[in-house]
């Protein structure tokens, strides 16, 4: 097993059977994580990139079986931020020193490409990178958003197993999901995707296929997270995903795609206090603090009990493992050196919403 890991370290390739063999063998976990961390250090350095996450709508036309904001969950208070609210949050993030703004939502079609383009153009005036995570759109819509200045796009595939994908995503198509990802690459986005580890019926073989798909796509960002069961979904009686297995998938992804950006996802720390640090010590180099209005965060509940990021605690934890917070935008292979992370977001106080918090919507944006 160590020889296989050494091969991946040097050649950045593994066969499907080799990936499965490593995933099966827990006796080599420490060696795998150590090696992935070495590759991370060699290719991306010891800086951790922070991305400011703005969850601007929890309205979604999709009904994914694992997701707490799925269309058919009637026990969630829906909200949709308006343009001035989104810009207020973005300004807060910029003033706090963030160099990337992540705009994330459910698939809320109220936000047309043209409307989002207006928001992106205003945010881009602050010399920051903009990442979008808004789901499936047409090639033409993605182009409008790219032309407006969007730099990155995160579209998690969750699983490349066609049968499992169909079970988890009613009325959705794995082929279309993949086509969206290749469209994003064609348009020049830094393109991100990722897997949910622990879906019912998921196999090590399908996780190996996921990793090989990232290689085929030449993804620029990969987010790996364990399933955390939400009580208002059809998976409410299932078990949470295996945190160590999720970190192994992360480490193997680092070995095969050595220069990409990989977040230490919030889900990992939600399952275990040290989960985020374990991920950072196994190849991760990105953290995404949530700067959304406090009274909206609780309603953007893809999974329950999501932990928040405390800046000062994070800085202390990073120092313990020899890592620092970056002042760069952190593009793949060419991190922009501008800007300075000059203050604690927590030190700026909590924002309150501009508008009425409790809004109800009938259309769900469909």
C-alpha cells in the first residue's frame, strides 16, 4: 500500500483498483494523510485561503433526498436576499479582508443570469474573486455570469454512480450535471465539484470513480464532505457518513490533483471537533467562513448543527499545525498576491438584515 501511495505522490495517477485498495486499507491512513500533506505543502504552500460565504437564498427547485432545503421540505422558513442585502454582506466581507466572495443559493430561478450579473459586476469593483454556487444553468447563462466577472463556479456532483445519482436526485440527470461541469471548464471558470461520502448504497468502487472523474475533468477545486443526516429528509433514519473515509477520499484527490484547491469542509468539523484540522493535515488548504446574516444562517440548513468559524480560534488552531491565513485570492497554480487579511471578521460585529426576515414564497423560484 505504501508503494501505491508513493506512486501517486510521484506520478499523480492511480488505477481504479489501486484507489479501491487504498480506501479499503485503514492500516495505512497515517501514511496516506502525511503524504497528501507533503504534496499540499509542495504545491500550494502553508497558507490557508479563506472564502467568505454568502448564502443568499434557501429557495430551491430541486428535491435532493439528503438536503434540508429541498423543495418538498415544508418545515423550513424560506428567504431570499435582495440585491442591496447581498452587496451589504459582500462589502462587510471585503472590509474584513476577504479576497474571495462565494455566492451560494438553492436553485432559485428568481435570480436570472442577468440579475446576478449586475450583482457580480458591483462586487468585482472591490478587487476580489467571485465564486458562484447556484446549481445547473444553461451554457448561455454561465457565459453571461462569466462575462460579468465571475471567476469560479462550484457545482458538486455528489456521486458519479448513475443509479445512486438518480435515487438521490429526483428528476435530475447525471449526464446533464457532467455537461454543466464541462461547460464551465470550456468557459474558463475555475471549476469546482465534489462528493458526499456516506450516501446509502454508495460503494468504494463508486468513490474511486468519483476521484477519477475529478482527474478527467481536471477540476480546479474539490469539496469532499461526509453525509450528515437531516431529520426533514427521506434519509432521516440513515447513518452519518464516515469522517475518516471522507478524509481518505480528500487525501487521494490531493495526490492525483496536486495543485488544486481543496476546502476543509464545515461538515467535517460538525462531525468531530478536530475534523477540519484533520482535513487540513491531509491535503486541504481552504476554509469558507459564513458571513451570511445571523438570522438567515439558521434557515440555510442543508444539514443540522452546522458549526461556525471563529476567526481567532481558527488562527490559533492553524498556528498549531504550522499554517497561516493567506492574504491572496488563491487561484489554482497562480495565487494572486494582492490584499491583506487585516482584521477579524468577528471583531466587526454581527450584521442584521435590511429587510423583513420571515418571507414566504409560493413559487420556490421554479
